[in-house]
C-alpha cells in the first residue's frame, strides 16, 4: 500500500529549475560550504510548491521552507496541535 503512494518524478518536471536551485544553495548562508548537491531536491520542492523535510543544513538557507523532525515538533507544539511529554 505504501508503494502505491510513491510517484517517480520525471526529470523534465524539475530540470528547468536546477540552475536556480543550484544558485540558491551556493549562496545559502547556513551551509557555508556552497554545496549544490541537493539542487534536485530544492528544484522538486519548487516544482511542486512543497516544503522539504531534511536534516541537511545546506537547505536551511535556501529561502525555501525546510523542516527537521525537531523544528516540526516545536512548530506543532507551539500551535497546540501536539503535546510533547516533559522529562
């Protein structure tokens, strides 16, 4: 059932956005390394207007919404959507 929900994205969908994504990652302040290796992920997020879930700091300064497990949990807790047990 899980595999039924997975769709393979054709490169033609996001490839026109790759140069812009590479530029955004190259200039992302938090990564401080100029790595462009995740440009395909950022380009896909742009193509589908989707947030990114990753612990990769290279995406943090891209100007696009990226979430880690910790900051997603904090945001949900702040909105009252979940209660995080203390201790």
